[in-house]
């Protein structure tokens, strides 16, 4: 693997799922009543080497590594919710279309994260993947109405577009695991429980073969594409573990991370 020819850029503590109960892992995505657990998920920290994706001899690609770093300039004001939906959604869809060759890309969601700001979504410091063998197709059924049946007969993928909106993103950067270094036992299905529906994500167990990467000091003119699901079972990357982490190389006083992730459905002929 390419990473074996590199020296790690840093060594950091990443957090991984540890089984503590026979019950399926779950997390309630709403304010629970007194006495009701928010989650039964527990994690442990592991010191792991994290490699610089910019130094790989072969540029990472979605279908091989599970992620891809692309240059992309945008003039969108990310403080303007309407501009995100009316302008940036189209820009993100075009990025995914260009990277994947999909015939159709639909943006269905976005999340803004502002580290340390009260009331804002925070970076997730736990290794995970957003969709599973079950919840990937279910997302198509939930979103695509009467088209879903026909769309599910062909290949589709779920690709996230992640970028800093102020930068460089030295604080709480995003680490991504080379999809080829993950084994099937590394992924543990976990329920996300909403008031009106139940989703499913993968929690991630640690294993020694995993190879973690990041793009140090990502700037607002860059975006990271992350393959969260692929219906194809022909050997290409299908699921890509990722997590925010505390980089020991982050300069003191670095501003809190602010980022946006766009979630897309990519359909293929």
C-alpha cells in the first residue's frame, strides 16, 4: 500500500467503537426524557499514525481509496442559507458528477459545523461512516419517491463534499481511512433514532491494518469528496471511515474549525 512508503506526518488519538453490550448500538437524535439513555455507544482512543494524503505518489481516487481531494473555488457566502441551497448545491453536484462520471447527481442535505460555537453542530471525533448496506438504499427510497424503484435497479453512490468555509482548517481536521485498508468486521451497524424515522450508520472498530490520511491545512479553495456508499460490489471502494481529530501539529491559537458537508446521491446509467 502506498502509505507504507511514507513516514507519518503526525501521530494522533482517534476514537473507535468498543462493544460494551449485546444490544445493537444506537444514538437518539432528539432530546430524550429523564431516565432514557441518549446512546449506548462507547469509544476508546487509539494512538495511530496519520499520513499526508498530499504526498502520495498516486492521487487518491473515490473508487480506489474512497476519497478524493479536489480544487474548487466558490464565491458562496456560507452564512447565507439560501445561497447555499440555490448556488452551492449545484456547484457540489457538478464536482461529484465530474469526479464520478454519474449521469445524475442530486444534493439532498447539508450540515454546517462551527467548532466551539454554542448551538452549532460540532465536528464528530469518532470514526464512522454515514451509511450502511441497509440505509444507503433506504435513503433513495426516502428521497426519490416513485422513481426509487427504477433508480435502485442501477448503480448508485452516496458521496459527501466536505470543505472548510474559513481556513486553513488546522483545528480539528478531517482524517479519512483508505478504504482498501478496512475489513468488513471493522464496520458495526448502529441505529440513528429520530422522532419520525430510524436511520443507520456504521461505527468503526480499530484494527491494525487501517491506514489513516488527511490533507493538512485544507483551504476554502479545496474540497474533499468522501464515498459513503456504493451499491457496486465489483471491488471498488464502497464505505469510507472518517473522523475529526486533534492534530498535535495544530499551531497554538489556531481558529476553531468551520466547515460544510454536502450529501449527494449519484446515479449511473
